[in-house]
């Protein structure tokens, strides 16, 4: 039988240690810089910034308030709102030493793709930051509110340290990267070019890869494929379905799409993809690694083998794929119209007119009319500058020994293209690591590992300092 005095003794012992049993199990408080990043992250996730009903301006103003409250002059913190009052953008500046160096840009978008609560796990709300089992869940946790929160938190951190960079640091948090039109980066460059006149920028588009928890690659996006849709359309007089004819709009369109499906554009390489395959070859090893090394040298047989993997195929060539289909007007009538959307992602430097001509040649049917949808937005790759890759590689080695920095070409697109079009190189580098195969951006239960978020904050803090003439403080060096 337990002595009736035992509970009292236990309580007295706990008091002697200066903590109750419950307090002893409480998590340790976060360092101030991490707590700040967490609070900003939470605030951003919990402001709905979808294109349908969200308010980008509210998010921009919330970040502006944090910067002004931290001591930034109001003149250096501007919320710029286009004709759509929900599509505001934030541009903020930390003043550097007077000199000849142009500013550095830290870019992130505040808008997020749509998310319905009923589509997520029952106990997760996409517009609430939930921390569970070592992850942060919420819409935008990875794309792109992590970087937005980190840029703001680190700018405040620089301010509190009294850090004066060797050039201005400009943060731009923007609208309409995911949806809508023309109110974000494109609008800023057209209407306020002086505010974002920079030498180069850091943006999303890269990121790290984990394999069973091991840091493997830290990817830096230096190029993007070019988005272009084409409408394929067949028209026909139609008629009664009880009297079929060989001339059928749906059949003609289907045959043309089948020919596109069987076709592959020729492989191509540029500075970025050569470096990607060469460095990834060392990581992958085996036949795949050998093929990557050979592909970097232009070996067509190796390229053909790599093309069996969809990602590598996309990095080696222009791709075109059918994404939408419509045809007919009644179940008992021959179709008078059939249409399809073919989405192409063109290799940088490819002429959209040449892609159109290729599709027409492959379809080989003049009854199929092929029309571009909108205008392609090509952008040149950013050069692999040693003054930018050097610090990235150094800090990567310090934080994650053995991790390889790999230039990469995005198979999608980011707002970096608008700067690249104007001759301003942009580099996709975040320091956010994701387990291979667990990318959830745009999807259900989007998440980022808690450790990954805080590591990215520290990585980008050190990187921006290295790129602006500074050195990490001793506190920063000990943060990990």
C-alpha cells in the first residue's frame, strides 16, 4: 500500500526542483528570432489570400504594420494597391550603405491556390496554422508563405541587430502569382519600376530534398520552362446519329491527339540542365547516375533512357500534353464541334511559332485548327554566377554537410520570369527541405516540417547577409 505521505513528498520534491511535473514537460520556449518567424507565419497562413474570396491587401498591410512597428520608416514600407482593392502588394526596403551597388530583391508571393476545408483531413483547416507531429499544416505553408514570413522576420532581425548592408535590401510580397491576372510583379514592374530596380533577386523555385530524413540536394532554380496553351478545334456539319459518316469531328480530333501523344520533341540542354544532370549523376549513382553524366555531355542514348522518368523527360525537352476535352452537342446527333486544350511547357529559348508549326505537322490534318491561347511569356535563364552560388554552397555545407547544391530548371513557372525578361537574374533558393515524394503544394493537407521551416529561416538569414557584405552574428552561428 502506498504511503499517504507520498503525494506530499512528491510535491515538495518537485517544488525543490523549481517546477511542477506539468511544467517539466512543457516545450522549451523558442529563441526570439524563431518565435517572431512563427508568429508572422501563423498570421499570414490565417489570412485567406485565394483569388476567389481572399484579400492579398490585408496580408500586405499586416506585414507592413510589423515592419513599421519594428522601426522601419513608413516611407520605406509601401502597400501598393492596383485597381482591384484585394490585390495589394508590399514593397519594403532596408537601407544599406551609400555606394554603387544596386539592391538585392527578396521576392515571395502572398496569394495561394484555392482550398476547401471539406477536402482536407477532418481536423485540419487550410486557413489555420496547425502544428502536429513535427509539421506545420495550412494552405501556403510551402507555397509561398514560408518564404514571405521568413523575409519579413529576417528583415526585422537585421533591423534589431543594427545591421547596415553594403546595398539596399528590398522585400516584395506580391499578388496574382497563383491566379488572377496582372496585379502582382508584372503590375509593379509596369507601374513602380523604381521600387524594384535591383541587381538580382532571390525567390521560390528551388528547395532541398530529403531522402529518409537525410539532406541530399539543395536546389537552386535558375531557369524556367515557358507556359503556352493551344486550342485544337474540329468543326463539322454534323447530322443524325442514325446515319453515321466517316467524317466525324470527335474521331478526327482524337486521332490528332493520339499523334501528339506519340510524339516527343528533340532533347535540349542549357547551362542549368547540364549542371543539373552532371551533379545529380554523382548523387544517384548506378545506371541512372551514369546516364545523367552522359546526358550532360549530350549523349542521346542516355537522354532516351532518362526520358522514361517524367521529371527528367520534362527537363530534357519541350513537352505538350492534352489537358481538357469537349465535343458534341446532343447524344443523338453527329458532333458539329470537338475541342481540346493542349498545354505545352517549352524549353527556354524555344520559339512558340516553331512549337505551333511542329504541332500542325504532327497532327497532319488540316481539319484540325490549332490556335495559341494568350501569348507565351519566355524568359532567359539566369547565369550560374560564382558570387551567388559560392555563398549558397558555403552555407549549405556549414548547415548540412555533404549536401550538394544543384542548379535546376523549373518545369512550371514563377514570377521570376518577369524580372528575367528585363535582364534581372532571379535565383530560386529557399533552404526548405522536403522528403522525396511528399511535395504537397497546391494539394490536400499542405505542410512543411517544423525543423525545415526554422532551418530555412537561418539559411536565408545567413545567405542574405553573405550577399550584402555582412557576417552572421554569434547568436546566429549558435542558433542551430
